[in-house]
C-alpha cells in the first residue's frame, strides 16, 4: 500500500511541555484515517505540523512525499484543509469563495468555471447563488467547504471536526462525500467528537497525553478492548489521561 | 400528580433578517427536571435561551420563568436565573477567584453564603484559584463558568451547548455534575447538538428550524418511532448503504457507526430484500430488528417535516 503520510518519532515541545510525545504512524493512500483524542491530547499540534504550518522539534515526517522541515510549500499545494471553525469567507458569495480558492491553488479560469457549475449542481445551490456564505445553513456551508477543500484535487485532505453541530441527516450526507472522495484515491485525515463517525473510518488512532495509545481498524480495536463500541474504547483510553488542554 | 411549571412558553417567534429563528414555539418545563433542547446549529436553541433569560425580546408570543414574564419582569428574572452561554464569557483577565467574587457581588451575595451550592464543582478548580481565567483548560473554564452561574442560587439554570466540541470523557463527567445539581431541586434547561445526550434528560424537545418536532421523555420519543427498524451488518457497509438507497422497497437507510439502520416501505419483505442483496456480492449480510434511538427518531421527524 502506498503511504500518504509517514511519521517517525515525531516530538513537539513547547518549552518543557511535550505536546507530541514520539508519534509513529503511517496513513495510506485512499484511506479514511480517524484522528481521535481528548481535548488537549495533542491533535491540533500534530495536524499543524502535517499541514506544514509548524515545525516539529524532532522526527522524520513526510506528507504526500514531501518533508515537513524543508518542503512546506509543496505540502500546502498537495493538501486540502477544512475545519468547523474556519473554512469559507462568510462575507463572500459562494461563487466568490470558489473563485478565490481556485485562484489560490492556481486553477485556470476555465477549470474554476467548470468546478463552480459542478458544485452549484451537485449541492443544489442555485437558490443561494447570490447569497453570502454567512446566510447559508450550516449543513450546506460545510458540504460546500469540503468541495472547495478538494477542488485542487489534493492528495490528502485534513478535516478538523467538519460535522460539529451539523444535523444528523446532513452529517451522513457529508460522510457520503468523504467516502466518495476516498474511493477516488484521496486520503482523508479526519477528527471528530462523534464516536459513530469514528466507526466509518478505515483505521482510527487515539491520542492520550501527547502519545498515540491506539491505532487500528475500528473492528480490531473493539475486539482488542472487548467492548461493542468505539466510544467505550475511547473512554477507557482517555480516562487514563493526566493532563487536559 | 400535577407538576409545578417552572417555564411556560407560548407561541414564541423571532425573526432575524432572512431567517425565522423561532417559529411559533410552545412548550412547558416542569420544576426540578432536566429539560433538553436537542437540535443542530441553526435550530433556534441560542435564540430561545436568550429570550428566556430576558436578553432578547421575542417578536411574538410570551414566556414566563418561575412565574415572571421574560419581557416585563426582566429584572426579577435576571436575579433568579443562572445562564451559561455557549461561548466562554467570563473575564479572562481576572483570576478564577476574582471572577467568582465578581458574580457573587453583582448578585449581592458572597462566595461563603452559597459555597455549598458550588462546592462539588468549585473544589476541583480551587487549587488554581489564583490563575487567570483565560489561562485555564477547556474543562476548567467550564467548571468555573458553571460555578459563576450558580453562585447566586438561581431557581433555573440555563446551559447553552455546554458540551459542544468537548470530548466523550469530559461530556460524560459534565452530565454527572448536572445530575448531582438536579438532586438539589434546581430546574436545569440544557441545549445540545449531540442526540445521544437526550437520553440523559428527563424530557426533551427535538428542535429543527425554529420548530419543535417532538416533546416528550426520551423513552416516549423512542416509543413513538412509527416503523420497524432493522440493523444491517456487512463488511462493505458504505457500498451496501449506497445500494440500499437505490432500492424502491426502502423507506430510509442510514449509516449508524458499524451498522446500517434500515426502514422498509409498507408491505416490503426484509427476507426478500436481503435475499436479493446476498446475491449481489454481499453474501456476509446480517440483519436483525433493533430498537430506535433518539437520532433515528430525529431523522424520521425531519423527513416528515
């Protein structure tokens, strides 16, 4: 299996605080990789490093084949990112947002036009054509944000709590989009607090106090911990945590 | 037994430019219960909480909290409700203890007078009482905010999305704290986008687009689910769900963690459908009748609405 992300001995310290404590893992191409952990376990720190936004203290890390110390610009071109907190510009319209992101990622005008039409159609956005993004219902906004995050066909897309607060039907439609993207070969790296969504991942990791204390398929983890849900696995592991945010 | 009503909401509406946040909402909340407003972002939860705490005036309708009108009697309402907004709203540049003293002072009481009300929560952060509130962890901020909302001995406590973005372990601990508080007789009104938290409330209102879809105890909500529900398992679950979506005997099919929740059209046969499915490369498919959860009910009600 081809790897999209390789992490060897990743350590990140802030002063004496060890945010990431010797992480080792690989994420495969086309995989939906769930990145779980309690608040303060070190997830955000690791994601920032993988996105080329922060340098590790030590370790060997490559993302889409590029080195996180020296090739951060190449990394940024080859990844997509969206989060609950920040995705699209609220005071731009849908089309302006698509145009803006398309421009940033160097898409041609023709390609931006094609993508715009494609998203308007697929997400049924015509009634919102002239609306600012701030006026969109959250569910539609998040689906659009995901589409925009993969517009430049990145090798890996990072999704940080993409479905937080979204209604249950839209949440599932969102996961349908994730699955479809992964089937095209895109690697999906996702965090969530919904434990049912953890079950949709091919493999999940669980971080506790800066360490990665579990990494396996949902089924194997449930068997290993002898419980019937990922929520119970999570609670067993996260209860051991000695630090919070 | 006649319940004492702590909150009576009649026909509340509130419109913002372009959005009807609350659409003729009516509901009664009993004294001493944990009442949950369950719904996604944009359902109207925060607007409702701001009206009930007298911070926002409704366009139409009325509401009373502990007998006081939320518009006319705003002064007395503010004295007797505790409100923890979804966004952390304490003074970040005051210490833990200074924040608590401030809120006690505003309500003309002292920490000592009502310490017993907050003791079990506050003692967990008391070792850090000289730390600035802005420097606390998420869980500690939440405990401080809850202490500040309780220090004036409110009769009703409003908690707007206290567990959003909070991990599964901390959520569990927070609900344990709420159940402890309930035992003191306090009425607790809480909102959440997490459907599974409905089961921890005495009664819930399922909220979507400013309207109540259902209002009942969690057990009753589940009992009102109008269909037989099947849990389907197979290795290739996503592909199977996509296939089931295309079948015309299917009323609804949703992924639910490691299985699919399936409702059939009337008169459709599960044996026949599963027989068909097995022949289409899903020979490991298994099915059983299962009990619906709140999320199943919420989605069914959303479809009906």
